[in-house]
């Protein structure tokens, strides 16, 4: 559990909704144990607490903006832009990008699909030894512990945040990114959409 990251989220929620909301949602972050049952119970409290705020647009944006996962959005964005610039069509770009992704994540069977100018990226479930009933296969070390399905707010961290940031670095901050589906809301994979600039 990345407790520094959770503290940043807690601060953002306190700033917008007050200390009472922060305490209700996060409780004692430092007191959460390392065992799966403890993490699952805390995660359920955290996600249901966010749902209870009824402020989805802010919370989804917060999750995407504070993604703690590794990666270098600027460097990856530069690679994406180079692939885009050297391709003659969006189809060619998606083909080149898909090959690059498979090379980067050997052994993972993620998919990329182009519909019009929208690129759909789907992360397939991964194998993991420590999993909850509903988090099985999730790429997030925290979410994979969950025993209950949750809303999609949390998933904006991995999709729009982690996966989407390189596309914003490549094509600009106004690039539209959209969460579509995820394992922990009951889906078969984790899917997001990136609205690509049209080729001229």
C-alpha cells in the first residue's frame, strides 16, 4: 500500500469536502495491516466512501491526476508522437503502436483496436497469487485485493491516469481520454478510449 499516495488523495478530499469526509473515507491509513483481509476491508471503505460523496467528476479527475504508478509520460509520449508522425494513417499508427506495446510488455496479451479515430486499449487480466474475489487479475496491487465490486471512480487512476498520460504528453492536454470498463466493476478486462487527432 502506497500510503504517501493515499495521504495525497486524502488531502485533496479534505480540501474539497472537509476533515470529516477525509476521516470517514480514509480512517487511519497508517493502521491498515498488510494482510489481504485488512487491505480489502480498507479498500471497500475507501471506494464506497468516495461513492458516497456524490462528486464523481472531481474524484475521477483526482484519481487520474494522482496516479502513483511508474512510467515516464513525457518519454513515452515522445515515442507515441514519433510513431504517429511517421505513419501515413491512423491504422498504420495503431499497428506500429500495438507492436511497440507488445514488445514492451512481453507475455501480456493487451489489445489495441481503432474505431474511427478512437483507439481502444484493453488490459487483459494478469496472473497474481494474492487476489480478492472481485479483484482477481487486476493490475493494481491495491485493487486486486478487493472482495466486492466497486464503482469505476478508482479505475481512472490506472486507465486515464497511468495509461492516458503519455497520450496527453504526445498530443496535448486537451486530448480526450475515456474510461470504458474494468475488472473490479465486473468487466472482463480494463478498457479505455483515446480520441486521436485525425491524420491530414
